[in-house]
C-alpha cells in the first residue's frame, strides 16, 4: 500500500511544492578536480536532500540509498528529490541500510570517495515507543554501513550524522565534544551515542576515517513534520492549539539547514581526519517562547498555547560549542532564528498554496 501511495505521489509529484533549493546558481565544480563519488544514506530525507542539492551543484556524483519509510508521509521525500532524479549525476537506490543485499548491491556498483550516513529513525519522543526498532535501524544499520566500507579496496571517508541529544541533560552551558556522553535520556540519543562508539571501533580496527557530526536541532524548508517548528507552524496556521511541554523556557540551539549543509560539505573535504567528533550548531540557544513568537509574526496569526508537563526524554537545553567546527571546517553559521523561520514559513505557505491549487483541479 505504501509503494502505491508513493507511486501516486510521484505521478502527481508537482502537487507538493519543491523546497527552496540551497543552490545559488552556477556550478560549483573546481576546475581540474576529480569528480567525487558520494553515497548519501537517507538522501531523500530533510537534511539528506538538501545535502544532495549542494553536492550536485558542486559537481559530485551522488548516489542515495533510502527506504522511503512511513515515519512521515513518503510522498514528501519523493518531492524532496524531485529535481535530483533528472540530474545526470544522480542515482537512487531504494533499500534498507540493515539489509546486507541492498547494501552489497549499492557498494558493488560504485567506488565511493565519501559516504555520508544520515539514514536513521530520527526523533527523541517517538523512540520512547519502540526502543528496539530505533536501536535496530540506527545501530545495526550503522554497523552494516561500517561493514561495507571496511570491505572496500579504497575505504571511503565516513561522515556520520550524529545528534546533540547524546549530551543528555546538562547545565545551561556549552556542550563540548570532549564532554562525557554516558547518560543519554532516550533510546534515540543512546542509539546515536552507540553509533559513534561502533564507528570508533571500526576506525580503530580497520583504519576507517570518520567524522561524526553532532547536529543541533536543524530547521528550515523541508523540515520533518514531527519537529517542533514545523508542527507548531501547521497548528498555528490551522488555528489549532499548540502543546508546549514545560513553561516555554526550554532552550534549543536551533540551526538553519543551510549552515548545517555547509558544515557537512566541509566535512566531506577533510583528508585523513582519523576519528573526529564535531558539533554543528549555531551556538546561540533561544527559548521556545521566542520561536513561537517568530512563527506568529511570520504567519501573521496568534498561537493558542496549552502548557503541559515536561516530557520524559526531552532535555531542558542544548548549546553547542562550535570552536572545533570553526577550526576544522571553517564553519560559520550565519542564519538567525528569525530569518530562518521567515524562510521556513515562506516555504510552508508556498507548499500549502500549491496543495490547495491541486485540490481545486
Ligand atoms: N533534523 C534534526 O534536527 C537532526 C538533529 C540531530 C541529528 N539528526 C540526524 O540527521 C539525520 C537526518 O535527519 P532528518 O531530520 O533529515 O530525518 P529524515 O527522517 O527526514 O531523514 C532520514 C531518512 O532516512 C531514511 N531511512 C530511515 N531508515 C532507513 C533505513 N533503514 N534504510 C534506508 N533509509 C532509511 C528515511 O526514509 C529518511 O528519508 C538522521 O540520522 C538524524 O538522526 C537530525
């Protein structure tokens, strides 16, 4: 049934709007440089599809492996890659990172220079409902990726999408890569910490080169519908109440997708990094009530807020120390929460308008 839905969504693919591309025009390939072969697992998702935009613009050959699961509407993912599928340097494999045959099929056809591993079951709260599934996809799945890389004649660099959630509940101060991560508060957070650990083991035993990037609450066009900014936007737009867990003073280091993608791209360029863990955040946490205010202003509508007790698994604050990212990746996040939310809301409203137009036909 899922596949039928997906096919239908593809057939009428234009009814859901394409997210605003991060492309700035022109072609990014450096003259004379070798065309890189890059695998992006989870390449149809929110972060993955933006990264693919960037890599194709740069001139890389990109393969994605994605199982288009139903964590959220898969037609959104097809829409994310709508422009990619026509690109001559883009190739898509539909498969599961846990499935050895799917993985062997992808790796037997290509000699990758870089593997960016983003495929995962994302989300803290949903992980509480099915911990074993989260561990299966995120940890076993990562091990399958590591196993394939270990077999390669020329081992590609692995860039892994980890998460700020590994830091657990912390005082209101900056999180540094050297901090202990032995108290994750959710199965999702534990799965990311475990994935970093098995990646280190692979580095130690096989010499695999690894960069684990800890993303801090990523937002922007195409954001997953389960994440707060997207969810709240939808509810405010539809005049429905939003549930705020706690008193609205929880703080997050929201990071705009364009800044995250710039950091991931720079990580793919690292030569012989060994094993590095690097925070990618904005390093300017804001309180939830400010995010709601920005959404209200961008939408021109007031939110109806229902306060609820804090949720198990949620951390009270996140705050990235990005000194290492600045140093190793020349990373310089530049998008404020306000302008990022404005851009997100423009994308959201354009998508709504297109959906409504399609419904009228
Ligand atoms: N979005 C954030 O704020 C955030 C923060 C920290 C870390 N991350 C991590 O970044 C990565 C990307 O997150 P996202 O927000 O783009 O999520 P997403 O759900 O939009 O993207 C993940 C993609 O992986 C695919 N996938 C899931 N299980 C798979 C499997 N078994 N085999 C193949 N493909 C599979 C999904 O279909 C999806 O397209 C994830 O690893 C996530 O844990 C995201």
